[in-house]
């Protein structure tokens, strides 16, 4: 799911080609839940975005996947919330 979304974003000029393989550190995000996830799932590495070395970092794809799962848990597809008026629609 994440790779398809990122591929679509890239095809529309929203992501540089090499973004999907980059590492992001806990200091590059402000949300405390995302920071905790990065620290819990990471290894000590160098951040591809801010350049900090010796910091907790994970693949951007892993962070985006977690973020999308959180959104899916919190919000439903609007089509699932619409009423149904019978066979005639």
C-alpha cells in the first residue's frame, strides 16, 4: 500500500525519486507518537534529511506505513459512512 501511494506521489512530481529509500530520524518529526515509534523501531544511523549522525532513524517507508495505519484506525472511508436507500440507490 505505501509503495503504491509513494509511486503515485512520485509520478505526480510530489517526491524526489530517492526519497523512498531514505532514513528519517526522531528529531525530524514533531509528533510525539511518531517520535516514539521511530525510537522503538530504529537503529542508530545517519538521518537522510537533517544529516544528524548517531541518531535513531528508520526508513521513511516504514514511518509512512505506520502513519497511514494510524489514519486508517482513526478515520473510516467516507463511502462506509454513507446511508443506503435500497436497490435503487
